[in-house]
DNA sequence: CGCTTCACCTAACAAGCGTTAGTTTTAGTG
DNA sequence: CACTAAAACTAACGCTTGTTAGGTGAAGCG
């Protein structure tokens, strides 16, 4: 048995970095242990299994997204404004938790069947938030009559993939990425030839 | 030594399906062999190594994209028309070679360092084609003055991720996906308040 | 028929995997 | 100082990994 949360947090941190860089199956528990200057078996004083570590990392990312972004969908604001805030919050999470987000998007397939199902339902719920806001915008006349499901998928594809190319010390800040994407996406959803505010 | 291309093609096919579903490291050579009703070691009469199989699959996908989409960037057409054709061709490749595309996008990290570098440069070249077309469109006044790099990344993110959710027997055809995305993306790039053709 | 070539087999290899049991070291507390 | 509990160690377990060596049966061909 063990109870030092500090050590366990270190394990999640190191594992997140390694899972993110090499992938879950290409990372051994001995690799994780080596970075903490302990033996592979010693990890099991703090964790129950390698998969539990993956699960914890993925669930932390999931609750960042669901806790930080989904509620915005219910704000009492115009749809375009809600969408803007959601994109910004999402990009902020991806860029500030780059390793965890990478593991979340890339390695969920290696969870057990039941856990994979949970992640799938979380992803569906999240996607539904974006779809709902877009549908709201269409109904309110803010957006064109596009396929809301397709538009939500495109939006999420764009902001998810940020983890694949974003470099914290690169030329673009998280804010700049969010602003650029928001502009392109919302403009894409808006009416083209009928001027909005003259 | 071996020379039957038929068997080798079967290996690429089975490996592509398995790498796509379970990932490279979670698929053993014995898994691949089992689907062909032969023993694991027998594969090595037709292939040199497991990594070579991954390399072949990835290179086939890469030349589909580079050979089928990149040339469109140089057509003598308006930028918006070229972009439309490129998106359509790309989506068509992803949906018609779903397994290979999935492996290409997901498993390139497990190639050797030199091979990974080659893939990276192919990806860069591909990305540059999209950026170029968008820059052309801005210069020609077809598109707004957006960040072309960001717009190219968003476009590619959207069309790449199609492999993650597209179901061949789902409600949407490849064409419908391409059309929907083209509409959203090109409208996003176009001027919002200044009507295009009066 | 004799010979070669191919595609497969069996069996093994060295290495690595996740995980466990039992033991020792370390740190904190009365 | 004695006692406890946490956190590390060593050593092994059974299993899987990619890959190789050597052998076998069938097909093709002079």
C-alpha cells in the first residue's frame, strides 16, 4: 500500500510525457520508473496497473474539457459569442495541457472496453455541445443553414488537432490560435453576401 | 527469398487493417500471420521486417496524397476552385483508403528516425500546397487577408480527421463530406460583408 | 527423372513485457 | 531508543515480442 500523492502525481506527469511522445504501448513501466530514478516494480507501491495510469491521465483531460468548455454552451449569449468562448477555452486547455491532451486524443483506444465506452460517451456529449450551439445560431439567424453535425465535426477537428503542431515556444500564442480559428470558423458559418452590421 | 507479389499484397492489406484498428505496437507479426492462416515466422519469406511493412503502407498513403492532390494546386484555375478540388480529392482518398490513411496519420511516429524525417518532409510539402493556394486566393482578392498558415492548418486538420469518424456505410457519402467542408472552409476564407459577385 | 525454387513449417533465440512476493532501507513518532 | 509504516529494493514469474535457422513438401522445368 502507499499513500504519497506526491509520488503518484510525479508518476502521472512522467507517464503523460512518455505516453505522449512514444505512445502507450511503446512505453514500459520500467521507462516510467527510470525517469523517477526508481525500479520498475517500485511503481506498484503507488499504482495498481499501467492501464490505470493511462485511465487517470485520460480522465483528467476529459474533465478539463467537459468541465471547462461544455458549460459555456449554456450561457445566455449569442451563439457566435458562445462558440467563440468555447473555441478559446478548448484551445487553451490543449495548449496548456499538451501532454495530457495528446494522450487523450491518441491513446484512448488502449483502454479496456468498458473504459473506452465511457470515453466515447464523454466525447459524444462534448460534440453535442458544439452541435447545439451551432444549431442555436442557425435558428437565431446568426448562422447559415449548414449541416450542424458536419460543422461541429469540422470545428472540433480543427481545435483538437492543435496538439499535433502547437509548440509552446513557437511563434503563435494559444490566444492567437484561438482568435484565428474563431474568425475562420464563425465567418464560415455566417452568411456570405448579406452583410451583418452595416 | 520470395517473390510472390500476391502474398506480399495480402500482407500489406491485413497489416493495414490491423495497424489501423489496434495500432502498430499492439499488433504482432503473429497476429498478421494468423489472418493469413500461416505461422508468424513464415511472413519473413515475404518481408524483411515488421517496420518495413509499416513503411510500405505509409508510403503508399503518402503517394496517394502527394500524387493525387498536390498537382491540383498548380492548375490554372481560381484559387477557390483549386481548393475545392483539393479538398474533394483529399476526402476521397481518406474515405477510399481508410485503413492506410489511418495508419499514415496515426502510426508514423513508430518509423525509424530517418524514415520519420522523410514523412515529415512529405507532410510539409503537402501542407505548403494548401498554404500556397490560400495565399494565391488572398493575393487575387478571392479570400480575405487571413493568416494563410493557420488557414491551411485548419483545412488540413478538418479533412485529415475525417478518418476518425467516417463510416463507409454511414449516412454521408465522401462527396457530401467534401462538399460540406468545402462550403464551410471557402466561405470562412471569403469576405463576409463585401458581397462577391453583385 | 533429377534439380531447383518457392512457400511454408517447427523450434528456438534473446530480449522485453506487466506484475508480484518478499526483503531491506528510510523516515517519522511515541 | 524502539516501533511503525512508507517506499524503495531484488528477483523472479509466465508470457509475448521480432526474428532466424534449418527442414519439408509441392510445383515447375530441363
